[in-house]
């Protein structure tokens, strides 16, 4: 049996430490595989570590905890750890998401742990265990006004090419692909390298236009020709005007369900 793992995200060190200590008592067999200080890192860590459960602060830089939960999309149980001011959370006392108020009360955390355990014990995909998760998160997002801390949307990317600094309009980008050092920007006029990590770009891109399909790839969906399932676990994308194929990881294959 695989060990149970968790991700914790909070932009303040003291609440993270308190939650970690409380979890050690409430759920001793749960191992914390990642601690993050913002939503962008939390989403990236989720893709890297694939934890069994996530404990997310709501108000974080980059992506809010709600936005991270929306991207997780019911794959695993999510528990919001939030301040007393978020009274809207009372409407979510049961269901697809749960919450614990700061400072963490051991009894309330125990209830959230029990619910998460119950969901993990159910057979079948996690998303199937949580009907209405998208609607719940959309309602919560509207009630707490999480969009106030979103960074401004990108319109132009500046990329150094030799002695030039080229200005690439965001609507000309076909896809972004990252490695350990650079992000490759493939656009209608060619390509360039920038130092901005893909996970930072993600928070500034229009999610309706730019789809993340892999931890290292974000693609402008207007340039996708087809999604091809290679076998049970593998899929790739073909593009309208370019020969390369882009990988689609398991987490994102649900974007291409067909009819």
C-alpha cells in the first residue's frame, strides 16, 4: 500500500507549522511531502508529488487556495485552512470541500481528517466521489472575492534574442515549454527563451485560452489540431501549423474527453 501523503500551503510560516504539528497528532500516518507559501507553488507541487490530500490557505499570492482547488478538480480531498473572516465557508460544512479555521482547533481538524479519510476509503476516482465540487468552488470563489489578488494578465512577453529585446504579443503564442533553466516561447514568428518559470506564467495567463496539459507545457488551445490517445495512460497533442507533438499528462487528459 502506498503511504498517505499531504500538501500544505499557507503564506505564513507560523500557521503552517501549527497545522503540521496538529496533523502529526490527528493523522500520524500522513506524511507531508510539500509545504508551499503561495498558490503557484502549491499547484506545481501537487503535479510533482500527487499527494492524497491538500490543506490550502484561501488567501495566497499568485493563485488563491480556491483557484488551486479548482485546478485539482476533485481528484483528491481538499481542506481549506483559513481565517475567521471567511464566514462564507459555513456553507461548506459538508461535501466536496472542507475547512478548518485558524488557529487550528484539534477537534475541528479531527472532523476534517475523518471526512478526508472517508473519501479516500471510497472506491473509484476521487472526482466521482465529490459531485458538485466545481459548483461549490465557484460559489465560494464568488463569496470571498478571491480575484482581488490576481496579478494583471499578460499582454506582451519580452524576450532577449541576441542584442534585441523582442516583444511577443500573448495572442501570437502557440505554446510554452519549460525545462530546469528556461521557458521556451513558441510563437507565430518563431521562438525565444525567457527566464520566467512556467508556474509563474500560469497565474498571468487567461485559463480559457491557455491550457496547461503537462507540468512543463501550456498551449494556446486555438492551435491544437487533435488529442491522440497513444495507449491507456499516454496522450499527445498535434498542432495545426507545427510538426511537433506535445505530451498530455494523466492529470490533464480529462480536458479531451470527446463526445
